[in-house]
C-alpha cells in the first residue's frame, strides 16, 4: 500500500530482538508478605502457637476484604461455620518451611506452629510498625486470639452437615 | 524592649516572728553569692514563681520552692522553725520606665493562683500607696484573657506573642513559659541545651525555633506563616472555582448543552475566560450556542414574515408536516433507545473497571508492604531470603513453587508495573466518564426534541379537526415554540455569563495571590534576618574565643539558619565537645543573644539570669572572662544576674576589679525581720 504509516516503514527494516522479562508476582505471593502474615497469625494467637488448620483458614481469609469480613462474621456469629469459604493455600506451607529453616518458627509434630525467640522478636518488630500490613494486622489482632480449635474443627469438618 | 528586675522580697511568718530577705538589683552585672543550701535557689526560683512561670520548670502543678518557703526554715543557729505563712514580691521596670510590684502568696489562706500587682515601686517605697490589680495564673486562659497575669505581663513587657502552629491545634499562643528560658537559665535543666531548655508539653511545633525567632524578632516565622496563608487562600480559590464550574456544567447538561474552552481549574489569565462558550447538542452534533440561536432567530423572522394561513388553505401542508414530524419523532425515539441501551452496557463496564482498579490498589499496597518488610531484618534472619537457609540454593522471591516462574520481577519493578497498570485503567475510566457525560447531554437534547415533536403533532392534529376558517394553530405554535427556545438559550447564556464574570474576579484574586506569593523571599530568612543571625554568629565566635573554647577552632562556629543552633561547618555540634566547652558554648550563646539585642531590633528583654552557671565544669580563667564580659551589659543598659556558690575568695578576687553589684550572704538568706515590711 502506498499510504502506509511511516512507522510501518521504519519497523519493516528494523532488527528485532526478544528478551525474557521477569514476571510480576502478586504481593501476597511474595516471601516477605507470606512470612510476615504467618508470623503475625501465630503471634496474635493464644500461647503464641497455632494449628495448621487455623493458619490455613487465616491465610485464605486475610488476603481479601471479603475473606476478612467472613471470618469476622464467623466469630461474631453472623455467619455459620458452613457459610465461610475455606481453601488450602499452597503458599502457607512454603512460608512455614522457610520461616522454620530461618529459625523463626517451630513446628510441633506437624500439627502446630509456634514462634521461636527470634520469631517473637521479628513479629514484634512488624507489629510495632504502624505503616505496614495495616488491614492485615488489624484483622489478625482481632481474629487470631478468638479462633479456637473448636471453631476451626467445625469449619473444616463441616460437622453440621452430618 | 527591656525589662529590669529591681527588687525582690521573700517573707515567711514563723512562730518566732517574720523571717525574710530583701534583695536589690541594679543595672549591669549582679552577682548573688551564698553558700550551698543557704537559699540562693529560693531566691531565683522565687522570682520564677512570683511571675507565675513555674510551668517553665515542670508541667506539675506544685509550688517549685524549697521547704524554707513552704514548710520549715533553718535559722543560722541551726534550729528548724515552722513556716505558717509566706509570700514573695518582685519589683520590675519596663522599657518605658514604668515600675510595678508583683505579689504572690506561697503559703497562705489565699489561693496561690492569685497574683496582685501594685502599680508602683511598693518594695522600694513601702509607705506610698499604689493602685492594686488582681490577676490569676496557671489556669487556662492566663495567657489570653485580660484578667490573666501572663496577658498583663506580655503587655507590660511590650511583647506581642505570636500564634504558632501546634500538634493538636492549628494555632497556639507561644506561651511566656517557652520564651523565658531564652534568657533565664534555670539551674536544674536550664544548662542542658542550646538554644534553651524549652518545655515541649505545650505541644507547639518546632517550639525551639519559634522561641528564637520571637526573641530575635525574625521575620522568618512571619514569612512562613504568610506562605501558608497564601497557600490556603489558593486552595480555597481552587475549590470555589471548581464548584462554580461544575454547577454550571450540570445546569447546562440538563438542557443538552455543555461548557467549551473554559478552564476547569483556576487560571491567572483572566482574558482567556472570554474564549469560553456554550455548545448545544443538536441533530447535527454539538453546535456553538451563538450559531444555533442565530439560526433559530432567522427561522423566527421567516415565520413572522409569513401570514398565518387558515386551516382550510393549509390542510395538505399540515398533513404533510404531520407525517414528517411523526417520522422524525420515531427516529428520535429509536436514537434515544440506542443510547439508553449503550448506557446500560457502559454502566456494567464502568463497574468492572472500578473493581479492577480497586483490586490493583490492594495489590499495590501489598507490594509496598513487601518492600517495607524486606528492610526488616535481624542478625540471622530476613523476611525474604535470597538463598535457601538449608541447602544454599538461590531462591526466587515468591511463595509459588520455585519452578513456576522463569524469573521473578524485583519488587521495585513490580510496584512501578502495578502503578502503570493502575494509571492505564484510571485513564480508561476517565475517558468512559467523559463519554457518559457526552451521552447524557445527547439524551437531554433528544428528550427536549421529542417533547417538541409530540407537542407539534398534537397541534397539527388539532388543526386538522378544527373549522376550516380558523387560523392554523400549528403555525402559531411553531412560532411560539421557537421563541421559547430562543429564550431558554438566552437564559443559559446569561447564567454562563454570570459564572464567567465571577470566574474573572476569581482569576484576578488568583493572580494577585500568586504575585504576593512570588514576592516572598525564596528561602525562609529575610535579609534582615540573615543580618541578625550573622551578628549572632560573630558574637558567639568572639565569646567562645574569649572563654577559651578549645574542642575546635572557634572560627569554625556559626549559627545554623535552619535550627538556630550552633554548628560547625554545617554539622550540628553534638557529643564531640568536652563538658567544659559545652558550658562555654551555652554561656556564649545566651550572652550573644543579649548582646545582639543592643544593636538589632529584637524582642529580647535585655535581661539575663544565670542560676549556678556551672563554673566548676569550666576553668577559673573562663569564669573570670564570663563575668568580665557580662559586666559590660551595664554600658548597654542591660542587666545580668548571676547566682553562684563559687569559692568566695576566688569570686571576690575576680569581681573586685569589675563594675558589678555584689549581693553576698554569709549565712542563711532568710533572716529575722524587725517588722512584716522588712
């Protein structure tokens, strides 16, 4: 075509190279986010330890506003255990694995996760900074201590259905 | 601007009768000597107390005086006697030569918040009668209300304390308690800092700077305040402008018209506003209102020229016209339907866009959190390890499986990536909103035209069934309708013109405000401020040299134009100075402020009080030089009061050659008095 755009003419003779670009990752799939949320979840739990069931539930709930609202509704009795969505977050297990290898958490018989002395220090540091993880911290500080094993059991096992 | 302390009287009534002390102060250097625990602090703190300035020492509401004035006093014989009643009086003189005497009870049946002022030297001339006035201190409002003592004292000193910015309130008065430490160095905390130990619990922003600016009467604060006021005015103008613009836009939108070429934000260029105009949605697209109105007027003129036909003569034309208008109305209805459907679709699109933007914002926050969290780390841990702590393998910064991604975008890039996505979607949303507005205008125009068409159809039909001899109503109606439209557009135009006139006025104010702002000095200090700070620096250096400052060369000292603290070649002076040099620097700074007051226009009262000037930390030579320098204050008509318990033989030797007022007490300062008036 005679009336082609001049850009096309330039492009026609140009040499092309392709470079692989690094891929963007969602903020909540970054190490620092996951590990920090893990630390805070345990930190705000009674006795500074929490079961995997509870951590999985929190990990899923804390990510989005809707999830946080459901979990809040659950402990305020606005939702029944069957109303809230649960999911096994694959990133949570990795976060536990990394935190464990760095000496921040201890895993007891594969059932519960507790904070080491270092882990408590790290969690305190994160909790003390008012600028970081604002929504997450408010949520975890409110929910973690009130989420008992009994509630977790009824959420995961769906016993009301039986 | 000056203030001199003339005379001080302390009194305490005991079962043994009245005890007390009477101290006279003179111009120039006054040296008050007594041994430790003999009552020097009682005198100096008594003066702070009588002026109601105890909150300069501490926020607590207790009387800051030793037991000699509050519970028991020790006589020279070593006997302790109970104090039943006590009070303090201080005679002061201001720059106009007016003398007042301030009385305040310490232990008494009266409220200790009450201060009585005698308008005359009632200590020096106890037999004369002077008018008395009562004031209160320490209560809220003592600095602001007319019956507050600090309000009175401020007037007496010829000061006008500025309103400054606070942490909790926008405007707080710069309290006397924050200004006095600049020339009244109290023995406990007074020596700890330069420019002064100023109480911070009044919650005043940058209180140290404000106090120095006030004492030196710098224009800097005023400039800063003006700049802020101008910015506020500009913001208010912008808000008003936008409100007017938006109101006009909505008003025009309801009639299927819109604003063209009229700046949506304030502009200093008032002339450009005359380029603004209205355009109207018509079947042929957006047309300038002037053109459209002209066309309507021509049409009206045509109609006027024609004679109104009778129904019978016009019947075929009416029928043709009826068919034409009916078709036209159908056409308009179809068009309206299309736009309405489009609006429905676009509304869903817009919601989806808004949801997307919200999600992106959440992800952005998470990414920014990650960036902050990566900076948290302990000795052995970090929240984003780049190597596996167990097997040392390199790790990508993700909690996905390590094989899932070829390479992970660094967090900084990820943040700018999300930001660019956000700005793209926000751009699209903006465009959608603009298009929606455009469609709303079009809809308004269609509704208007459809109504007109139906109205025409009704009159045309009425014509057809009317008696043949009557005048054709449809022709008359068309005329009326055209007239009405012209009038509607005229109304729009006059509403538009009114807003433009208002905007022109705003533009003028805007231009003036911008001009005023540009006339403010670029940096915070004005030329005269810089001269004062320069002078202060010179005096500071000269005295540091005289007092034997040796941590580094006194020539390297200067006063920072930002913090007004001494600095060395642009660095704040911290712990590198020796304890003795820190004291020398403090002496030099406070004396330099005093000396600056004699040649520059400042708010300094020409008074300096040093309570226990820490000469032990320095050397005898330095102390001698300090007193020597201070004694020069007499020539300048200023006053310096030193209270010290330096070895008397050393002190006597130093001051023997100096022109100064010696106030020396060999025993306790409080001694039995013959009468209550001492």
